[in-house]
């Protein structure tokens, strides 16, 4: 039997785009995408009780909807006990920090590590600038994604209306040993994020790209790559994590 590839999104009927053998809906207003972003947001902000079925029942399409929904609506839809519990969870989540908030907003390349780097320098979203992001060690694509999100989605989807009480993430008092970029597969770590967290504890600043300010490139795989080529051109020392431990 011949299988026909879907041409439109089953949720919003928008045209699907094929990228690397995968289909994507590019409609930012797609309800299914919105509900997934709400689910990711509640998980990142550690707001308990918001599974897919609950989000669908409450008809939540953006993270702002979580806060815009009153306790009466929570109770009417979910019942007194569960509704009150979820409403209280939502109110408690207003006391958070910039790192947790940013990493929960489904911004491409802005995860937990990037959020922490940004929040070590500022505590207010209004203070985010190209310069701040560069000093925090974010790469060009990550900076572009965040600044574009702030100029569009942050306002259009009501993130700016969420009454957050953001606390600053204190920067650990560790002797700084230099800026490090990681490329390729690692020997003793599952991914670069895990290795980056470890290196930051040792006193290194981990960046996403190689520049003249980079002190070391971690490359344990040794295969040709754009980062390795650039590091060689700039005479940046190429090392393993074990070698960095010994510095």
C-alpha cells in the first residue's frame, strides 16, 4: 500500500515543510505547537500538574494563558481540589530567576546553560542587549534568536505581561581560568552541555563559538571541523578535558 506524505498540518491545516526527512509546521499560531510550548514552559519552570490533557482541557495556547487564567476557571474546569492546587502552583512560579525563565521559553539555542550565563550578569529582561549576550559567551546564532524573540514573541504572546519576580543568579566565586569552546564527541560526557557545566565549576567560561578571545578548544574526537580550523588559524590551544583539569 502506498503511503502518502501529509502536505498540511493536522492541527492548523498550514502547509508542512520537509527538512532532513522530517515534516515541520511553520505556523507560529498553530494550537498544537502552542500546547507543546506550554508543556515545555511548565516543565522548565517546575510548575507541577500541567500534563498534555490538562493543558488541552484548559485550552492553554501560550505560557501567558497559564497566568491569565483565574482561580475560578481552574476550579470550574478541573474541580475544586485540583484547580486550587494548580492555581497555587502557578502563583508560586512567579518567584523565579531569569535563567530558569529564559530556558523555559522554547527559544532555539537558549537552554539551561545559556540562561545561567546571561543571568549571572543581569536580573532584568529589559537589560538584555547584544553586548550583554556577547560578554556572557553566547554565539552569534543564540544571540540572534534571543534578540529576535524579545522583539517579537515576547510581546506578541504576552510574556512581557507575566508579573514575574525575578531574582539574580549569583556568580560563583571561582578563579577564572579562561574561555573554552567545545567541539566534537567527548570521551567521558554524554553531551557538551554536561561537559560545559563541569568546566564552569572548574573556573572556565564556556562559549558556543571560537573567537580571538577563546583560550582553549576542547576537541577529543580530532575530526576536521570549522571550529578546529578556526582555532588552528588563531593559534588557540586544542586540548582534552583531562588536560584542562590539570591547569
